[in-house]
C-alpha cells in the first residue's frame, strides 16, 4: 500500500497531515493482478467472434478494441492513434455520439489509444 501526499507545506507538516488522516487505514496487503503477460488474441483464428451478453444494467455502450496494435511511439509527430481516438470520441454536433444518441443507441462515448509494448 502506498500514499502520495502533495502540498506546498514542508516535509514535516506533510508527514503530520499523513499520520493524522491516514494512520487508521488498514493495510490489507492486496496485490494487483499482473495482466502484463495476458494475450487477448492468440492467433488469427480467434478474431471475429460474435459475443452476445445479456445486460444487467441499462447502459448502452459499444467497445471496439483492435488487438495488438503496433507500437506507434515512433510516430509521435503525427500521432495517428490520437487522431482516430479524437474522431471517434468527439462529442460535438454531427459526431458519432450525436448520431448514436438520436438512434437511442448510446448515452456517452470515449475513445483512447493503448499500445501494448512488445517484450
């Protein structure tokens, strides 16, 4: 367990604040699962599956994930994944979200990039 306390006080004052406010917090020694070795898609035959899920909440969400996108850090000047995320995640007039809301298919949208680093 860890705690990060940031402030414009000196170190002794920050330590006093931390002890006063967090001394009673119990360390349960919970360890985060290690997902670094997980393989979402192991080969080409595992792609293209249709999965039907019965929802337990009234949430309309579409998730599109592209498996194993290549590392694009070397394209930082153009940042193509950021452009795609911006286009898909835009929430303004005539956006994907506005059209999905009109069709009662979505209530919110988010898009971002994630590149799995190669070992």
